[in-house]
């Protein structure tokens, strides 16, 4: 293994870092979906509106979403340090990372939601409108069920993106596997720890992608 000595690895610390990464992923993933799903629905509905006021509001909202999507996460996290500290009382560790993860991922997921809704067959929507369905009924009973495979694919992509975000958060003391890889691999040149941390993140991404693909195939067949 080219001089690598895995017997010196602190496996208890590795397990704690893995659990911290899973905790960050779970909490930020839930809040990202809670915020991103309605935001994506609003973007879809307002983007189709013909009213000048709604179109203007859509343009402003779309612009803000694009800005948040464009800012590199590591820069966004540093910029949000005062905000994170005011919300959760700290800007480091698992808790201090959550606000930046959600703010970074929610606009990304909202765009995926908007795209998935746009792919719904217009004929199905028009049929529901012809039967007198309200906007909320169309969203809940037509758009979301019909777009379910695309939405599940969007959730999978977002969760995979969040894994990379949690790794980057290690640069500013975010905790988890990314923090472990940077502290030991970059600052102390202990390549064994970095390689194991990277391998664990790759396994996590593969598991998320596999589960997501299975769900998409399941609902696509229905």
C-alpha cells in the first residue's frame, strides 16, 4: 500500500465523523425538501402566469434563486457564519453547518422541482382544468403525482450534492468526514484517514444513488 499504515487509524473517531456526516445529511436534507419543494412549485406556477405583476415577482425570485445556486458553497458558508451563529448559536460543527447546507441546497432543489413539473403532460393538466379543478387540486392531485419520478430523481441528486457540501464544510470546521479528511489528510499528512474518509463518502453517494434509481424505476412503471 505504498507505506500506508491503516492500523494507526482511530476507528472510533472515524465512526463519529461518519455519524456526524449522516446527521448533517439527514437534517439538511429534510429542511431542503421542506423549503425547496414549495419554492419549486411557486416558480413553476408563477413562471406560467401571464399577469405582469406575477411575472415581475417571478423574475426577481428566479434571479435570487440563480444567485444562490451560483455562489460556491464554501464561500456561501463563510458568508453565512454570522447568520448561522444567530440562528443556531454556533457556526461550527454539525449544528453550525445546517443553515448553510439548507440555504445552499434548497434553491438547487427548487429548480429541479420546477423542471420536473414542467415535464408533466399538458393534456393531463388541461383535462383537470376542464373538470373545474382548482390550482391547489391540480398541484396536489395532478402535478405532484405525475412528476413523482422526476421529483425523486431531484431528491437523489440533491442528497448527493449535500454529501459534497458536507465535505466542503470541513474547511471551516463543519465536522463530519470532510473535516476529518482535511484535518488529518491535509494538515497532518495522514493519508490513511483521508483515503478512508473519501471511500466512505463514495460508498454513501453510491447507496443514495442506488436507492434513488430504484425508487424512480418503481414509480415510473406505475
